[in-house]
């Protein structure tokens, strides 16, 4: 498997990236996707801890050469925020049962086309071409990623199987989720990281174009977190997943069948 993963880009990529995440956040608020926004903030914290604390400070597997233009910790704060916000808010946008599929495709298009656009603009627009070169050695991380993704999906699957035999909270959260939905979760995780990897490679930021890096990162990187994010999402939105009680259903049916005259008299 590919071990060394790097990026080589100009400072102006940061400017374009910050513009994109600003537009993304603004649209989240316009669409009133407040929960998704807070998942994005949570994602910023996760990426900052993993990238800055674990990979850069503790293990030293992340190397950063900014040429003195910007400090490494400041760079990682920016880096963690933009990708953490977009990726971790995009996932619950896909989970949200109340969002129409058309809007979901629009968010997916914005993420992919936005990342591609900022990479190409940084490459072809002369603004601030001072170079930043970052790398990370993933040689010891691949096995851990495989284990994390496998365990995460296994826990969800066991939760689903137990929901078929057990009643009551929290088992009933998974009762109405079909088994095929696990495929949707996996595809969502693949698409999120494929969007990042492929757009970086098309723009020449991840160079040379490496099919192994594209395939392995797309399959593993974000699927390590998808089961956890889905578990958190269902926990915060459990009313959208548990079966409605018979009493609630009957009450709703009665209200719908009442005539306007009866309703006005009551």
C-alpha cells in the first residue's frame, strides 16, 4: 500500500479554500442546517487533534515546509478547520432523512466542484505562489484504519441485528434502518474522501497522480469515522428513527379523517 502522501501548493490555495468554507457555512445557515454545522465544528476538533497533536507533535509522521511564511501549528489550524468543517458536516447532510435527495446531490456537487475549483484556481491564477509542501507517512496507519472501519461497521451491524430481537431504546433506533443502507454509508465515506483526493490530483496538488493513493485513501480514510458519525447522528435525532407508537398513529389518522366542521366545533 502507498505510504507517503503529500501536497504541493501555493499560499493562494489557502485563500480560495477559506472562501469555499465560508460559502459552505453560509449555505448551512441559509438552509437552517444547524446540526450539520455543529457536526462540522466537531470535525474540526477531531481533525485538529489527529493531524496536529497525534501525527505532527507526538508521532512526527506529518512534515510541513511552509518556507517560514506561516507557522506549522497555524497552518494545521486552518487545514483542520476547512476540511473538518466540510467533510464532517457533509456526512450528516447525507444522513438527514428530512433532506430531499435533490438537495443532497446539490451539496455533493458543491463539495466536489468547489474543491476542484479552488485547486485549479490556485494552479492557474497568479496571486500568491509561495509554496507549501506537506507530507505524511501512512505506513503504520493503514492497518489501524482497516481495523477502525471494520470494527465501526461491525458494531452498527450487530446493533441492527439485535434490534430485530430486542425492543425498547436504543435498539429500536436501528429497527427501521434496512440492511442495504449500510452500503449507502460506505459509499458516502468513499465519496467524501474520493472527492478530496481526485480533485487534488486533477489540480496537480497531489503529485504524481497515484491510483493506489486514490483508491486506498478513498476506501479507508473517511470510512473509519462514518460509523461513529452515523451513531452520533441517530443518537441526536432518535425520534426520526424509532417506530411511531400505535397511539400516535391512530391519533394522526383520526385528525386527518375529521371534517372541517367537526374540527371547528371542537
